[in-house]
């Protein structure tokens, strides 16, 4: 809902579709009856509707390689690849999230990327 709301504020954005959507998103966009996990159906919809950019808003399609599949089909999409999404998904599903049981966490900072 928040992504659709923010996208709607841009003068560069025309019609917005949300899959599958809900009552709140129906006030901002056209809800599409496609499950967020049905990656091939979403790609077909993006081609059929000539979608300029797909913005991924939930973790499930990311874990199912939606970005990788859309890129394979030459569809523009904003979101991390499946490999990058796994880092986030692991972070939230890891038993290490119980901070009381951890005395020290190791981390690194990326300052440059290619």
C-alpha cells in the first residue's frame, strides 16, 4: 500500500496495478487477481499491459526469483535478485535474531560496488 501511495504521487507515473492488492490499494491502483507468488503469470501480465517498471513490494516473490525471471524476459523491474534477497530473508528468519543470545555480531560495510 505504501509503495503504491508513493508511486501515485509522481507525475511520471500513469496507471498503477497491484497484484493481488487489497481494499486499501484499490483506492490508489487497479488490483490484479494474480498471486504475488505466480511469477510467470505476473511476467505475462507485465508484457500484456506493457508495464514500464515493476516494483516488488514483498519478500515471497523475491525469494521465488521474480527479479531474475523478469530480467531474463527483458522486463524492467526494481528489486534485489534472488541471491541478494536471500540475505534479507535469512536475516529475518535466522535464529540469530534473538539478540539476547548474541554477545557480538560481525559485520562489514560496503563502500564501493561495481
